[in-house]
């Protein structure tokens, strides 16, 4: 039987890791539980950045350089919207990308749940994995910040894309998560998994949001499968993005060991840190999590596949 | 005081006539009551072809050659939608045009009526006229046809654009018109008009649909202002488009005189036919409608302005 691997994934980091995983384990049956907390309604359209990044990356449609959006993209629609005075201008929706959101919004409007819409979109992209949104219910991550001396709660995308996380995140709230239900297939996939992997996605706003949907954290923690994570922090800084900003909001240091302790031994069986952080392995192991140091820079698919192989090997070790 | 002119307009013909009218009477206060019967929902977006054609034409954004859509248009979104298997492919929505429909749909979704949305869109285009949809209520013209031996009722756009009116229209039904109310400002504009003009738009699916909204025909017929129309039929054939097909559906011959009689003396005070149809003027006059023959080919703005001047002169003649 094919090995069943379940991956909880955010956007760019999760998508790139998945590409390495598919290369490392081409025969595996991979289910991706995708973060939808950074979904946003723009121009009346439902935009799911993380689901799309996974879909485009694995389907060969991604802009490789920036890691999100479509390759060979143009911005005619956005420029026209701006001519109408309709924004936001800070969110880079390209023409090809717009088509995805138009199809999604039309199907949602016709009554299909997001999971069915995602499946339909994937019939075009053939990502080679089963991509499930964490929930069909609306969850939107909001961030509390102080701007010009005033406390405001803004959408995560505004914090991340418009402000480039340039101010402190005082709190991160996955609005709607408490009332959300896991999407069809999510709990079953976790229960039947042979291995569960947490790629080096953002521990707060990506994987943390997925785990905030009632039932998912419990399903991961109680799964028969070993759960192995890969540190998104290398040498005390996020490999990519600004994860340190949102880690601070939940009182977690930006170190590989602190993120492992944040997930906790109740969730994680194994943890991979970068060779630069090898010294922190004993601290992770003290917390009851088996820890190994391997190179964790996703410089290309080969390096990323090696990371995936190391994660699968660690899963076998902790299973035994 | 500025002369108040109200024009009932369809798409391409109406828009081009309006450009001539603005050139002929630059000081006039022009209100356009636009046909919305050819509106259609495509890809979950509300598309208003006639309103947009007027707006783009008077605002300088039209594709001059084809008479509809935006100039310098591209079709990236549509091509992506097709890659998702989402159609229809026969309706030519360009990227720039998509932006208009996205803004409109977003505003409608937020609760604004179509008249408010149209006004908002026009703040960008500055068409130099007040553009009112005939109604804020949904009206969609459907056409009964026989295809492969089966009687079907299809959307007017499918008949016009996909089938190119290649089969007979057995009936033309403005679905929803009976329950529709004139948009805010429509009846008042007609009541306060100094002149009411019917440009050479389609008498059935453009002007006929506007007149099918309860209250509008009565307001035109009972207006203090003279009502002057311009024949869309020259020499027994439509100047543009396939008006003969839908005229046949309502039992009207494709002649300048028959269209005048179709509108009737209860509605029309004056009627302009092309010089090629000068011989039919007595027949129109017998029906109680003052009729003059002038060149009616809208070859350029100058020729169209001359038509508008002739219509305004005829209005003054019948007023006196």
C-alpha cells in the first residue's frame, strides 16, 4: 500500500516543501491540509493565497522567483480597478490569478463549499496531492497593531503585505476559527495517516491557524502516525518571511528550539533543526521531542527533497 | 436654461448617436435612459453591455473599430477561465472590461442599486451625459428559437453573439420587465425634458425593452416634449446589426416606415428616414407622424452630428 502522508501547509514554504516531498516520495499518497486563515475578500472575490500557492507551485504555474502568484503575469485588471479608484493597490492580483478567484467566487456563490471548489480548481492543475482547505467555514486571521498611536485590528494580509510586518503584532486572532469545522476529509486523513509532517511554514499564522480549528489539533495529537516538523527558524531568524514578528505576538522566541516547545511534545514526535542550530537539539529532546540537525535551506528541489527524506526517516525512527 | 434632452439608448448605435448629439448640442443637458435588457451574468459577474458601450464610447475608452469593449484590450483572464473549462467562450470579455464588471458586481453585492453603481462608474469616464439604467430591477431579454428541431428559450446574448441571429427569433421576451420599476430619475427626466430622442437603436431589443418597463412608455407618450426618432432601417435593411431578425419576431417589416408605425403616433411626433427611404415619408405621415428624409449613415461624428441637428430641428418643427 502507498504510504499516506498528511502535510499541514501554509503558503510559499509549505508549497516548496511539498515539491521536495513529492520528489522524495513520488509513490506516496499525499494529503495537504491547507491554511485558509489568510483568505481575504478583495474586489468582491474570494482569494485563498495559501491554497493557490500550493496549487500553482505543484501544478507548475507559480512565479518561481517571488514564490506566489502566476508566472508570466500581467496586471491589466488591477490597473483598471485602480483607475476606478478601487483598491487595495497593495495586494498584487494579476490577470491570470484573477481568473482563479473569479471561478472560485462563482462556484462559492452557486453553493459549492470551498473544499469542492478547491478540488475543481485542482482538476486543472493536477498538483499530485489531495489539497484540502482546513475548513469550509470562513476563518480570517486578524492582527492587533498600534498605528499612529491608535490600536487597530487589521486583516493579516494588510499586516503582512501592506505593512510588511513593520510594526509589532500585539495579538494574532484567527477570527471564526472557534466556530469552524474541519473540512470534509481532514479528520479522516489525519486518522489514517502513516506520517504527519509540519513543513517549515509559519508556526503561528499558517500551521497555528490550522491547529486552531477545533478538532484538528486533537486529531494530530492523537493520530497513530508519527508527527514530524521542520523548523522555519534557522540561526535565530526566519528562513523566509517575517515569522519572528508573529512569534513574538504569542510570546515565543525566534529560535528553532522555542518553536518546537511551542508546538510541544503533545503534538510533535520529531523535530528537524538546521545544522546551524545543532546545539539546540538537546533542549528540544529535553522537552520530549526527538530532534536531529540537517540542512534546512530549501535552495532547490534537490535540497528540499533531502529535507523531506530526513523528515520521513525521523518519522520511521520515532515510530519504532 | 440649457436644453434638456432625454435619449433612450441601446448599445453601439445609441452610443454613436450620442456622440454626434454631444457634438451638435454641446451645451445641452443630456440624460440617457439605457437599455439593461441585454445584461447578463457571466462568471458570476454582472455585465451591462449597453450601459458600458455608452460609457466607454462617450468616455473615450471604446474600441472604435468593433464599437463595443475597450480599446487596446487583452484577453488573459478569459483565456485562463477557458483553461479552467469555464465559459462561455463566445462572449468577448477583455481584461480591462473585466475590471468594470468586477467593480459593478462588488458594489451591487454591497447593496448599491445599479443606478448608483452606474453613476459611480461614470465618475471615471465623464461621459458628459447623465447615464441612467432604465431600471434598477433585473430585466433580461430572452429569445425563443428552434435549434435542432427543439424549441428553446435562450438569453438574448446567446442569440445575438453566439448564434449571430442565424436562426429565426420566434419570440422576444424581456423577462422581468413587467415587475420592473423605472430607475430613480427616469420618469422625472422624461417629464422635464425639452426634447426626447429615439436614436437608431434596435426598436425591439433596445428601445422596445426600455419602453416595456411599466411607466416609461406612458411617460414618453405623455411628455410635454416632442418625441423624435431616427430610423435604424435604411433601404430595407438594418444599418448595423441584425434588427430585421427581431423585428420579424414582433411582426414588423424591416422598413423605415414599418418601424415608425410600430412605435406609433401615440409615441412619436417626428421620424427621420434616410434619403434612400424618402419615398416612404408619406406613409409615415399618413400614420400621423411628421417625417423627413436626411442622410442617416453614422459614418463619422460629423455626419452623426448632422443627424442629431436634423432630429432637434424636427423636434422644434413639431413643437411649433
